[in-house]
């Protein structure tokens, strides 16, 4: 059986779509297993760390 270029292209597109769906499914499953993040808590921690670094830099200059 000889395949035409169009048939090969359609098969290739089908394979690519299936692989993309598999990858998206895997990424969504991995993402759902990650711990939930609290953006407010993270911002407060960054701010506290930045303030501590500034305080540390000021105290070492004296």
C-alpha cells in the first residue's frame, strides 16, 4: 500500500494532537498534586526577608 503525502500528513497531525493531549493531561495531573500556594503569605515572607536583608546590610556598615 502506497501512502499519499496527504495521508501521511493527516496521520502526522493526528499523532501530534494525541501526543499534545497526553502531555497536557500529564501536566494537569502533576499540577493537581502540587501543594496549593498562598500568594499573600508568599508576598509577606518576601517582604520580611527583604526587610531583614536591608536591616542586616545597615547593621554591618556601622
